[in-house]
C-alpha cells in the first residue's frame, strides 16, 4: 500500500527512532495527523531545539545550553576528582544520586575494536589535556560493565596512572553487561563508594 508522501516521510522518520518498527511508526504517523496543529508545532520545535540549543561543553563534553556547562562552572564542586562516563545521560544518572560532588568527563562512546572505534574517535584527548592542566587527584572510571566498557577502563588506566593520578573503577554492584543509565540510585551510590583502584 502506498501512503501519500507526507505520511510516508513521517513513517520513515519515526522508524529512525530506536525500537520503532514499521507498524508502530505507521500508528504514530496517523496519530500525529489527528493531533492539534499547535501540539504538533510544539513537538517539531522541541525536536529542533534539542539540536539547535544544546551543545557539548568544551571542557567535559556534557550536553549544555551554555559553555562551559553548569557543573564545570560550579566552584563549590570538588575539582580534584573527575568521573568518566560514556554518555551525557550517565551524568544525569550520577547527578540524580546527589552524592557525587566532583567533576565529569563524557567520552561519547567506548573503545570498540568490533565497531572500529579507536582512541581518536572518542573524547580521550581532551581528558588527558584536563589532567595535564588541572590539579586532578583521582579519576573514577564509570564506563558500563560491558566488554568494551571494561577494555576502555583498562586502556584509560594505563594512560593515566603513569602521571601519578589515582585511577579507580566503580564497584561491581553493577551487574556485568549493565548500563549506568539503568542502575537505581542506591546501586550507583554503592558502586561509587565501593570503587576499587585500577
Ligand atoms: Zn562541562
């Protein structure tokens, strides 16, 4: 069956979202057609705004409206500790816990030989630069407990330790293969408290 082009295009767009197949995309497209124009307008604006108004912090790589981000600018935070995560959403998870008062660094991925992701493809160079420029005493590596996350942690540890900086890894309260994003606050807090030196 051939849909009119505007609907076909919208279905294609919805199918670009994770976990949305043709059937759901079609349902969403027809649902959108029935929505009030102002609601659709707000929806479209929100989609564009997330790309236009958000940038990556030039220091830590987190998403932010202003550069540097709020966390990097916050002088009450402990600047001697940097917690390294894979994605901006992991920063949000850590912040929800409200216990961690240090700074962050977002890698935007992990090393993955399978997917051809090397050190130059993720935000590692700027981390090393920060460690060189700032008085950092501890780097907590909070990459996910996956094979690539572990390999990235080991790689970073080998790079950072020779500079005399303590490198720790979140404790395995986190199940193997699990994402920081899905851990609840108590589990995360335990993982941070029980971190071990690499
Ligand atoms: Zn920042």
